[in-house]
C-alpha cells in the first residue's frame, strides 16, 4: 500500500522536488498579492462611487502588465541579464513589486489614477516574475511529463494563499483598511526574492547573440505551427465566457446582504476546495489523456455555472462556492496544461506568456462583459448566458490536436536543470 502511494507521487527526482518547492513558494507569494483585492473593490465602489461595469473597466488598466507578458518571455529567453536567462530578472522583478506595494501602503487618501499607476507597476513586477517561473516550469516539466503536476503544485499553493486572503482580506475589507492590505501584499514578493536567490540553480547562459538566434528559431518554428494558433483561439474562447465574478460580489452585497467577513469566508472555502481539485489533478494528468480531461472539464464547468441559479442564501452560498472552487481548479489546470504542452522548445517563456496573455485578456474581457450584462439583464440571465457560452467550447475540441500536442511534448529534449543534475 505504501509503495503504491509512493508511486503516485510525481516528483521522484530530488531536483524535481526542489523545483516543485520553488514553484509552490513563488505561487503562494503571488496569491498573497491579492490580499487587498476585496478592500480595493469596496473602495472603488463606496469611496469612488463606481458601478460594477466601471470597476471591471478599472481592471483593464491594471491588466496591462499581464497582457504584455510575451515581451517578458522574449526578453528572458533571448537576452541574458548578468549572464543568466531567468535568475537575474527574477530577483529584479520581485524587488520592483515589493517597492510598488510599499508605495501603495504608504499612500494617503486613494485616488483613481494613483491606485491605477502603482497597481500597474506592482502588477508588472508580479507578472514578469510569473513569466519567469512558468518558463522554468515548462522547460523542465515538458520532457518529464510533469507540466500538469508542477502546475497542480503551483495552483494548490496559490489557493492556500487564497484561503488566507479570504480571511485576512475580509478582515481588512470589514474595516475598510486598504493601506494594511497593500502592506501585507508587499511582503510576499520579497519572500519570493529570497527563495529565488536560494533555489534557482541556473548555469551561465550562452552569449546574447547565440541565445537570440536559438529563440528566434523556436519562434519561427512555432509561428508556422497551426496548433499554437488553434490553442490560443481555443483558450481565448473558453475564458471569454461572460464572468459572474464581479456581478456575484454586487449580488452578494446588495441583494443577499452578506457581510464582507462572510464573503471572505466564502473565498477561503472555495480556495480550500481548489486545493483538493489541484491534488486530484496531479495524478489524473499522469493517468488520463488530456483530450478526455479537457472534454470532461467543460462538462463539469457547465454544471458548476448552472448551480449559481440556486445561489439564494448563506447555506446555498456555502455549498455552491465550495463545490465550484474544486470544479474551477480542475478545469483551469486542464487548460493550463494544454498551453504548457503546446509551447516550442527554447521559446518557452515567450509562448507560455503569450498563451497566458490570451488567457488573461479573455478572462478580463469576460469580467467586463459580465459586468455590463449584469447591469443590463440582472443576475439570473447572466448565469444562463455564461453556461451557454461555456457549452459552445465543446464544439471546438475536435479542432485542437490535443493528442498530437501531448506526443510532441513527451518527445522534447531533456529538462535543463534536472538533466544537468543527472549528468553531474
């Protein structure tokens, strides 16, 4: 029995374990970046008087660093900094996010453009760090078949942080204490900086010219690949389904009269369920084909969305938010796993960032669309529209050569950090 449980553990190699720990700590730090989100939404709603659609539009400004993520990937793939492709950039961007967070914490009465500016700068540091982490995940995970388990660890960690964010963020929101939220959020990019300094073992890069040539070869090859473009379109369509996220907050606050502390608790319960979902996905991704995982994920996402038609009181909110937390995590990991496996060799940072920019652009577009549909149609019709759009994604699955993408990922060259360790 013990041997069977050990065999299910995906990280048998010590270097794979080191990377898994690094990814977990970095993603935990990124999760804690959101500790001020609930208080920020309240500030925009109450102090600045913004509607649901206007709050979603504010998000477009702070989304800018996340949309241009491919530029960070291209930079780190092809232009080494102080002789390293990942580590030097990682330490620099963690420092930038920490500094911007401290400025936000020290800000007096918040203004629309003051918040927008420094949240965008902080987002730049977090987004660049995210690209670097994901590049290391893809280039080490693809040849080992560990992109799914690595991402399960990352998202389990980010949801552990989300549990704390729900409790701590709810506490700050109840007291309208935005400054303390930003202060707590600023501490964690610094933690990621310390962990990166200790855990990223990266050999010296080739010359900038050699790295640039290798990256350009990878990019040219990928641009000729139909699968990369089909995957990008598939991910965008999936994420663009009108979101009930911000409208749900308004529905909870204005219609159901939930306290901010209770809303924070719901977020924590959903995050706890997401950890279970991530734990389930790690072994599933090793045993079940990605094609079946994607098709199944769409089905459970439709059912999970329709559950929100019965979201009417505290009891139903507790049940539905908890169940949907696990469903949403399994679904998200399936699509992120597809994105990782579709990335070309030596341009991992560039193309995973490109696909995540598409993912984030679709997600933010879904927030804005959902906000306007909520203002126009109301809560119930929005849920039905969202479920219907999700169902349409099934029609696109046959257009994506998911089985071929999986085969090519397994045939990739050796994992850089792990293979080097094995030869030493």
